[in-house]
C-alpha cells in the first residue's frame, strides 16, 4: 500500500510530499530536497498500512 506524507527539508525548510510503501516495515534512504537539492536521510517505520514513525535528518 502506498501512502504519501509531507516532509520538511532540514536545510531550507521547504515542504514537499514523499511516497512510502507501507508494506515495508522499516525503511531508511537518502533523498534530495526538491528546492535546494541538498541530500537528507529519511527513516520510516510502518505498521498496519500506516506510517508510525517518520524521522528526517540532514547529513
């Protein structure tokens, strides 16, 4: 199941949406901000088709 959550860039503060596959319990990946293009780490935990924990960290 795909779920979209809004995230905020830890560098420039811009908000945008990321899509997560909630069938994967623990996820960790690096993505770039859509505005300032700086990379940041996203850690996600999912359970029961929902995002239970979402953590954003600048590198």
